[in-house]
C-alpha cells in the first residue's frame, strides 16, 4: 500500500486487482418484499441471509490516480475531526465486515454493502438480522464521501452519523445501542488493541463510527469509460452512449436533478444532492394517514425514531418529510449519483425498478399521474426505443474498472429482461401531454 497526499490531508489506496465475479451475479427480483403494517411488525424474508461477504480485493481503498478523480473536492470533504490515516482506514475496513457488531453476530455493514456488488446487495430492499425485511433499497457506499446527506431521506448529515444508525436499528443489526455493540467487540483482544493503536483510548462509540466512516471515505470510484471520453479519448465510449450524453442534457431533462456539482462540462458527480418526488409507487400508500401518524408519533429531530420509521414502517414512503416536516417534501427522496449505476440494480428508494430500461420507462411516461406532490421536473419525455437504449449505454459507460466484467454481464442481463418485461412502459403517456395534477389534500 502507498500513501497519496491530497492537499493537506491523505487518502490511502491500494492498486486494484482482478477478482472472480462468478459469485457476484445478481439473482431474481423476487428475493424480498415488505408489506409491513406498523412499527415493530417485521416482515421476514423467505430467503434467509447468506454469510457475510468476504473482505477481498474489491473492498480495498481506492487509488486517487483515477481519471476524473476530484482531488480538491475529496480534500474538502474530509472532516478535520476525523482525518484519514492508513491505520484508521484499515481498522474501519475490519469493522465494516465484523458481524459481531450486530446483536446475534450474523449481520455486518458489508451484508447490505457487498463490495462484489458495488457495495450494494442486489435486493429490492435490505434484509437484516433474523431475516427482517426493511423498506429501503441499499444505496452504494461508492462515492458516498461526497454526499451532502446520507440515506435516501438525508436523515444523516455525515458518514459518522450514518455508520451508527444501522447498528442500532432493530430491522438491520439489532443492537439496543452503540454501547452494547462496543461491549461485545471490546471483549476481543485484537479490537481492544486496535482502538488503543488507532485512537489512543479504549473502545468507544465515537471512535467506532469514525473508523467505519474513514473506511467508507476511501471508496472513491471514477476512471470510467465516460471519464476517459471527457478527458479527450473520443473512442472511449460508443456512438450510442455519446448520443445518450446529448439527450441527457436536452430532451431527457436528466440534468435538472442529476446535475453537476462543479457546473462544468466535465461532470464530477451526477446529483444535485436534492430531494425530489419522482412518482415512485406513491399511489399505493395512504399518504394523508401516514403524515398524520408521523406527526403524532415522531418528534421532529428524533433521529433514532425517524430511522426506525424509515426502515421498519410504512411511514418510510414519506421520505424527506420525516425529517423536514415540509409538505413539499412528502415522498421526496435524494437524487442518487449515477456512477456505477449499471451494477447497483434494482433501482429507486424501494427497489421497484428491476432494470435501467424500467427506470427510463418510468421517467419517459412522466410517472405519477395521481400524485399531488410530484416534482415539477417530471414530464412526459417522448423518447423512442433507440433513445432509451442510448440512455442505458450512457449509464453503462459510467462503470468503473473494478466492475467492468460485472457491468458487461449486468448490461446483457438487463437487456434480456427488457425484451420480455417492461412493466413501466406506457408509450401513450410518454408521447402525450402531462396529465392534470391533483392538488394536495389539506392536513
């Protein structure tokens, strides 16, 4: 391993190596589905979790020597109270794969964020301790260091806050509190020694989440064919992907939300870090009653209660509203970065889109006809099939080298699925005017 200086701080990296992806292929989309009816009423997956994924080469910290790697931005997001060091990142990596942080020793951070699946789990929604089914799709850890907010609803402002919440969520890792998790691993000599070596003090919750967050910040993933194309290699992406890039900024309107943090023609990130209601299956929820339930049962700012509601109850459908309590945020969720999106299926906050063709069909028809909270950005797009294929080609070009082989397999799989299953497709709506949107009800 080597240490690369980034401005006044440091980021640890290791050279990327190949890995067999045979066991990293995705299964079907019927693994889990949650119809939880209330707080504490857990749905149990019919397919129990397998073993915790291995800590292999795909889990190693990423090199800053990547085309498109934003050195200045990376330097700016490292908190001064948790600077990167090789020892801290390595310790955090060990904790990331440590099942003994969960109440029964069966679930680790890596369970839902498997490096072989681009730090996701390939499931529509996450499955935690005792095969309990959550309400949200597991977002990738790749490039999470750049997020202004963590989780789909932004309930955590930092990776340190994010790292602690799954440990104490009853659906995820099931510990009653972080002290219980610390007490469990503090009995292990190598962890006691690790805390002393890295933080110069005994095991404690603050340093636990700092170590995990430091490891997560080492997962900066760029160097995609698209990055090489933007750097001047005109042959790095296909003609289809090039046309998809034009459509992305024009007819497809994608840049309205998947905009660029640096506002240049050389995009670093494909997100506005904002929250939008894009019409994902909201009509199946009784939003008015959920809003009233949230207002009565959860105090604004109660992070633990919000976290449990978001993961374990139907109030999850309220999205950002659980945090802000603003009517405009009802059923709004964070715009994800599109990097490595080809290998992070299924899609949306609830995993309801199986393929990128489904995602494009959702946007193409201007989904959310009966949704009074739909973002104004959502409009019928009138994209033809060739243009949709071009969009998928563009998104496939955002795959980093570590996932090149998996990306090729996933593109072929999704293309095959799209030939027989397009549940979101609605050409009449895609080529018609936007339906009249109902007014929001009064609460």
